[in-house]
């Protein structure tokens, strides 16, 4: 049974580009969420999104966030704008969900989480991978020793999306490149499975002032996890996760979006079905956490977001990726 409008969770979308449109398509129309307000640097985009999903376009962020019926704010602008837009939303006193990468560096994340804590407000990164049962089930199985001792693995997310018409990923001023947009997924996944690595090795290929392909190795005690990210090509792998153990392996072809996975262990194979709408799963969970009065997410805790950004910072230093807006 669909919720009434007063029962559904009201969102203010800050950003109205391709990501906003993709998210809106997946979460609105089921009765549990509604679009109340939209703000974008491009008024026409805001009006188009609002017209399609029943919200109202606003010229100012503060006006959109303060609109009657807004229960939470979703930041889905370009990477470079996340910090400032999130800070403004928090200063308006609203719980906020920020699209990955949460910010462009760890210091910004520290600042935002401190601000949220000072105001007793919910703040979370929209790393939808870890809101679905699939990734958490893989972690549980590994921790339980389902495939024995870990001996190695590879997590790859490579999609030739940089040279499409918008070109956002090739703009240094927008915080573009493979690392922050796609690399964050395998990096976050390895971190959530195995913690902070003891050593990081990395290399990158550049175009237009940003990294378009990255090869990274996380060294742990007794094993390495290789990570690939590219917005230029499939690099021969596309999207794939393989974790090998002394007694089997775990594989998934769509790990970042709650895809199906398979465990092969002791001569037996176990299959786990996909989350058919991981984005909706995320927004349902965030709405529930906000309504229950939580200020931190149990799915994507602040420390996880901050640690992953520290890893991203270290990798950027090593490959020489610096954005124009950084001092």
C-alpha cells in the first residue's frame, strides 16, 4: 500500500544533472519518497526535474532546503561543489545525504562531520554499495572464513564514460577523473572488507589534466588486493570483483550496485541474488535513520568515509593529481 504524501519522506535535491535524474527515476513513484524542492546552478534543469517528479524549482539553495515538507537534503552536484553545498545545507539545520565522493579531500570531510555533530544533524555519504545486503553479506562470509584465509583479489570498475557529451569527468575544475568517480568504489570496497592497507602502490594515465585510468595495489599482511578504475576504457575487465581464499573464492560482476555474487568453497557453489533497486534501498535506509533520530549512519559511518578519503588523498599525491581549486 502506497504511503500518503504526509507519510512519505520529502527530499530537496541540490543538483539536477544526470545523477539526480537517475536517482529520481529509481526512488520516486513507489510512495515512500517525494520530491519537494530542487535547486541547481542551471534553472532549466531544476525546472525540468521538478516538473517531472512533482517538486518545485528554487533559485537559492537555502530556499529549497527550507521549503515546507523537506525532511532531508540530497547533494548531487559536481564533486568540487559537495563541500560548500553540504555546509550550507547543514547550516540551514537539515539532515543531509551527499553523493560520493563525499568531498574532494579528507580535511573537508572532517570539517563537515564536525559541523553536523555540533548541530546534532544526520550526515552521510551516499555510498549506495554498503546500504544493500549484498556487500555486507560478502563481508560477513569473508569474516566467517567461508573461503578460508585470504590470498589475494582484484576489484575493478572500468567504464568508457569520460568522452560522452557532458565531458564532466574530463574537467579538472569539477574534480573530474577516474579516481574520485569510479575508483572510490573499489577503494571503499577493499577498505570495508579488509581495513586500511599497510602500503599503497599506484600509477595512472592522464588526459585533459585528470586521471582517466588508475591501477592501485593495496598491500595487507599476507596478501594484495589489486584495484582498477578507468573512465576511458573497460581495461579488459569492466566491473568485476574477485576475492580469492585458501578454500575458494567470491565473485561478482556488479559489486558496486548490489549485484548478484557467487561463493565457490569446498567444491560447492552458493549464489546470492541481486538487489534490484539498490538506490531505493539506500534512500529507504537513510529516511529510516533520519526519522529514528540518528545523526550517524549505521551503513556508511563517518569514519569509513573519512578513511577512504585519506586513501584517495594519498593516491592523488602519489600520481600527481591536483585540482585547480586546491591551494
